[in-house]
C-alpha cells in the first residue's frame, strides 16, 4: 500500500488547515480545533529521518499553537515512526484512502434525492453538528480555495443526509458524509456518493476519493462499517497513513 504525494495534496487542498508552516524538516499545520487531519505534522520530504532535536522543536511549535503533538506517517516514514514510538508516542489509528473512477459511480439519481448547494444550509450544519462535526470542522469547508460544494440528501420530504465535496488536481474527495441515524439502511448514503461523483466529474475529476479512519476523532462511527460501505460501492484502497500521538498541550487542546 502506498500514498503518493498527489493523494496527500488532494487531502490538504480539499480539507485544508488554517495555515501551514515549516519547522526544520516538518510541515506543521494550524488546525484550529478541526481534528488531526488538519493539525498533524508531516515530513516535507517523505522518508527523511530527523533527529530528536528536530522532533522536540516541532513539538514545542505545535504546543505553542495550543495543539497536542500529532504526526501523520506515510509509507517510507519508518525512521520517524520508530523515533516517535521510542519517545512514547502512541499509535493513533490507520487511515485508508479509497478511490473509484467517477464515471463508474456517476449514475442517474432519483428526482429530488440529492441537491448540490454552494454554501451549506442550516439543516446541513445541524445534521453535521449532531454527528460531532461541529463549527471547527465546518470552518474547514469554507477555507477550500478550489471547486467545492455541499450535498443535501432527502428521503421523501425529509432532510436525511449531508456531505461536502471538493476537487483538486483532477480528483474529487468527499468529506463529512453523514446520514441521520433514523434513516440509515435505506440507500441514502449510496445516492450521496453517486451525487458526489457526478458533481466531481462535472468539475473534471476522474477519481472520487474518500477516507476511512480508525481511532481519534476522525472516526465518526464504525470504521469497519464505513470500509464495507465504500467497498460495496467500488471504492478500493489506494493508499494510507497513520498517526502518532504525543502528550497533551500546554494550553487548550485543539487536536
């Protein structure tokens, strides 16, 4: 399994940190409470092996932003992974990057099933908030510079689901796919994914990506269930990474 740099670039562009800055060999991210995906540090050059002093400097900088030290490790980062483990960092969960060609998913949708809206509606924000995707995560969506849209799913006359989709480098990515618990198991998630593929294809995207995660606060439910859902719809693992978690912050924790 591998996670080529373009895939990581798509994640950064479609779910961006408030700012990115260099600290020695690392890229640090100011996540402003949006979760590990927007606050984890990564090596600027995958595979580099920093020394302990460089890690300490990155830790201090992350704590200075009010964040818990978190690193995202990609394939080839074994040296850094071992160094962090030796420093007492815990394993924070594996993230799979899944993908499918948009043309395969972009089937016609039943009338009045899913609507694309440029700015999230209040009901969409409510659906996300109920699922634990609060203001800090919703602020990430507004930071996307490229093509983006929200999706509102309906079942009958009732709002049923919300999602966010953005495109970068010929690839679309769906984030924050949420179906109301009382309406799950009715195929709504599948229609949301197909609507995401149709919209992304219209923006020139040849692939639709999705992330499934175990551990930390990116996992909004059963990660095994999410993997089975995406697998059934044809999204196959294309890459992955994992987190290493340090100790808490010196200020308010926002990771």
